[in-house]
């Protein structure tokens, strides 16, 4: 008699264990995609935050300068690996948004600057260079600055 009760109890425990495993596997199949999606959103927001900070830094340098030449020298002081292009400058960043050379770059900030009748204008764009972000614009900022000129008496 005792052996039958033990067999019934162990089979009932085995069924309960199988149902618990089934429940947890269903819960995992729902939760894992949510965690993956939240990780991807976190990475996107981190990238957007870094890109907007770098564009704001460049815009502050523009507002602190009185001419394109002065702006270029301020950029060269801030970013030693700065490259000059036909329309402006390019700064390269690694995947953690630290300034780097072109060979190590995952991101770039392109600055197109003009000076017309005393008004400095800049179009600052951060875009990806490698992986899924290749060629993708992350953040763009258009800035105008009218430098204060000294008036002689």
C-alpha cells in the first residue's frame, strides 16, 4: 500500500514541476523580447544624447568666436584630430564618443560653416560611419551667430 501512495505522490509532483517549467518558459518568451527592446532603446537614446551634446559644444565654440578663422582655431584646440574639408571641418569619434582619428572612428561630426555679411552660420551634423549606423544622421543642429563688433568712437 505504501508504495502505491509514494508513486502517486511522485507522479503528482512531477506533473506540478512540468507545469511550473511550462509557465516559466512562457513568461520568458514574453519577457526576453521586452528586455532586448529596452536595451536597444537605451543604446539609441545614449547615442542621441552624446550626439546632441557634441553638437551643442560645437555651437558654443561658434558663439564664442568672432570669425571663421577664430572658430577654426577654437575647434583645433578642442579637437586635436580635426580634419578640414572644402566646406568646413570634420571631427571623428569612437563608439563611446571620444574624439579619435579617422581610422578608429565609428561616428563623425561634420561642420559646414559660412560667413555672410558678418553673420556666422553653421550646419552641424553627427552621423554614423560603421555598422548599422553607416551614413545615418543621428542629430543635426543649425546655428547662426552674429559676432559683437567693437565700435570705435
